[in-house]
């Protein structure tokens, strides 16, 4: 049973990776193609970092979802079904008790999901701002040096880096609390 699950997991991951790589590459090309058709007004209002995030960051998030989330979406329901069947076979009363207490896990998971969402949103904003600042710094280096603006721009980049680290740590902290909550019975 476990060997079959492992083999199915391998093929599932391989084929999902094969498909997702091609789909995300195509998506990335379509996003860049769409950007190229937008008006100059859009480019005036948007930052370079924001546009870079649309082409690389957003498509990277879709890729991560395909490579990790979709595989779990296929494997985990089968695992739950098999485990529940085995538990019912062992002791159906205990299984019913566990199933009755299961919904108590939902509220903490929803709260943690909201925390993860807010941390991710803050991280994306910080990454966009940091990318924009980096592009502006590198493309305007002559003017920056001429006016002696290296220090304030480096401080701003450092601040954005701290915001990014803080958002990632908050998100990781919330996501890592999920297993202990479930395992201790919420």
C-alpha cells in the first residue's frame, strides 16, 4: 500500500511538474505580451517593480501552487480516505469520535489562514517596492552618484528588505502553527 502510494506520488509529481512548467512558461509569455500592448499611460502610472512582479513573481506563485499545492490536492484526499477506512476497520466508534471532534480544528485553521494571507500580501508589496527601488537605483546610478543619494537609497532598500523578511517570518510562523494545532486537537 505504501509502496504504491509512493510510486503514484512520484508519477503524479513528475507529470504535474512537466505540465506546470510548460503552462507557467506560456503564462509568463502571455503576461509580457499583454504588457506590451498597454498604453504609455499605464507605464507612467506603474512602477517597474510592479510590472516585473507581474511577469516573474505572479507566474512564480502559480508555478509554486502547481508544483506543491496541486500535487497535494490529488494525493491527500486519497490518503485521508484510506486512513479513515483503516481506522473504521480497527475501531469504528473511536473513528466517529475523532470525526465529531474534527470540526474544532476549522476555526484555528481559518485564523491562521488569514494571518498567512496578510503576511503574504505584505511580502508581495514589499517585494514590488524593493524591485522598483532596485531597478531605479541601477538605471539611475549616474544621477544618484552625482547628487550623493547612495546612502538614503541604500537605507530605503534596507528598510524594504526588513519588511520583506518580517512578512516572510510572520507567514512562516503562522503556517508552521497549523500542524501543532491539529496534532494537539486544537
